[in-house]
C-alpha cells in the first residue's frame, strides 16, 4: 500500500526529503508546501534537482493541501526560532486528520520535555483530528534513542551512557542558522544562541530525558556546558569564511545527573577544520564524522554510526538521514493511536526499500 504524502518545506532537509519521497516506491507524493513565493508554482522534481517533472507543483495554499486527503506530512520547516508560527501550522495539519512526521519542534523528541503551552495545543489537535505526531531526526534523534537503546541490549551494569556527535561541519553549508546558532566564525565577544542558559537543554535535553525514562531512573538535574576554540589564522570553508580570532570549533555537553552522579551525557564536538581543538574527542582517523554511543559498565559497549550522502559527503549524509528517519517511520506512525509519540512508543522503523535494479 502506498502512503499519500505531502512534503512541507523545501529547505535544507526538505530538499533531500523531497528527493527520497519522489523516488520511494511505497510513497505517492501528492503535495508540496513552499513558504517562498519564488518556489511556489514550480514542479517538485525541479525544486530538489531531479531531471524529470513529477506533476506535483509546490504551493503556499494550506487549505488546498489539507484537502488532498494525504495520509501523512513530512514537516521539515525550521521551527525552534519561530514556534508561534510552527505550532499553529502543525496543529492545523493534525486537526485535519493527517499524521505528521517532523524535524521540529525538536523538544518534542520526548513529549514530556516540552513546555505545556507548546505541547498542549498539539495534543489537542491530535485528539480533534485522530492523528499522530512524531518528531525525530539523526541528532537530536537517532543518535540519542536507537543507537544507545541498541547498545544497552548488550549491557548489564551501567555506569554511564554517553552519546556523541563528533563531526567536521566545514561542508555543512548552513551559515545562517547552524553557523549563527553555534557561533562559528564569531569572536569571543559574541554570545551564540546555544551558549545562552537553557537553550541546549531545550534542544537536546529531550534525548537525556528519553534515555532516563528508558533506564527507569529519575533525573536530579541536567547540567549544560559550552566551550569554543578560536582560529589562530583566517581560513575558508564551504560553510563560511573564518577570520583570525573567529570560532573554529564548538564543544557542548548535557549531563543527566542521577542520585548525585552523572549517568547520561550527550556531547557534541563540531569543527570547521580537522586540526582545530586537537585535545577534544575526535572521530576515527579516516572519518570526518561519527555518531557514537559509549556505555561504560560491565560489559562496556561502544557503537559507532557513519552516514554518507549520495554525493559522498558526511554532512549530506546527516541531512539525508534526518529525512529518511522520518520517512521510514511513516507506516509505524500511521498505525499508532492518536497523540504525540516518541521513539519509545514505536517499533523499529527500518527501510524496506530494497534496490531492485
């Protein structure tokens, strides 16, 4: 059975999501939403760089899209900086009886983590429409649920669960959002959004809380740490130009404390060149990035995940994996009872798109 799907937004993740939806044998793309008037009226294939038209044209007409009778929406619009727009938009889709798999709002990776004023309207919309909302991606997302939950199946006594993203971001061409949020290229006088108290917890704290729930423990608190390293000389990357004294590497951690001890950690180390911050954790020598889970205990377990895009780049792979994590979950989300769900509520969601050529 084919799932009738609408792609909502055609930006960084939406571009790749659209490509996967168009080429997926179990999906019928029935609609595309574009906020940008320059994209409206263009064929879905052209919007994501595919050579053939699909006959599906992007539109900004929300009512027309909701009237298509779609089974699901893949929602990939940026939402953390504009929840006052995104929450009502998602609620309208859900109220129309359409299931949603979404990259945002990221705090809904663990629904209980979200502020009630943002979560409650979406829960009500799910009840009104008999629909289901699932928020995930690769990180936050897969790296903090599927990867550690797999590692924990091999563990016995657990001293610490550490989830890492160690990735060279230099080829991640998203300076306006990721660059600004992390503070890349800015000097020490600039305070990036992620360094503000509570921001890291809002974005990644849901992963810590999800793992605490999976482990059956109660957190005392979640601690935030944010550090930067600055360039000794200027250099160029596809992401941006980095001046001398500009930030070239970022490290942050959230520590979940249980009974006074750090037990769950999510850690990012992101660089704009390979030799930056040599003392910080690194991916394996032959890799530009890794998502890693380390379970310290008896026995100790370490799992590593590497993603590669169709262009051979690891950052493209990460963006593609964010999209496919959602697309692969559509059947399980459609089969679930109405409400906002997390990865703990769903079965495993593997791709079944076995190559036939």
